[in-house]
C-alpha cells in the first residue's frame, strides 16, 4: 500500500499550512505513477486552537473534490488544544483522540476495500 502524508506543525508560526497543503497536493497529483484520481484518503489534524484544524480540513476537502479524491467522511478528527494532549516524547496521551484516530484508520481501511 502506498501512503501519501502531509504533516504540519504545532508552532504558532505555522499559520500558512493551507498553502503548503495545496502545493503538496498539486505536486503529488501531477506524478504520473501515482495519480490521485479516485483514490481514498483520510484527514486528521491537531492544533493549539479550539478549532482543531477545522478550517484547514474544510479547505482540504474542497481541493479533494477538484482532484476527485474520495475522503473518509467520519469520524472527523480535529484535535483542539493539542499542546495539552501529547507528552514530552510526542506520544498522544488523550484517549478520546486516540479512539477517534483508530476509528478513522479502520474506516479508511474499510473504505479502501469498498472502492477497490
């Protein structure tokens, strides 16, 4: 299985993630050996704010429509106040968030098999 992942940062200076996402998806969609058309995808995010990447995910879903990427719709994993949900080693300690991520990955597996 090939996986394409884009990662942001929890730093306050990382406010331009939408542009980074758009450029990464644009680049990847032009790669002839791995076109995105009709491929499954999952979206998740964590931020220091209370929105928990909601706006970024909304814009990403809009880009997916144009690229014909087929995202898993539920659960929407938006982890707010992430600076309080990871330990010093970077491990996610929030059990609720871990449960949502696990369910998202299980749904992505199921969705991938369904559209294959």
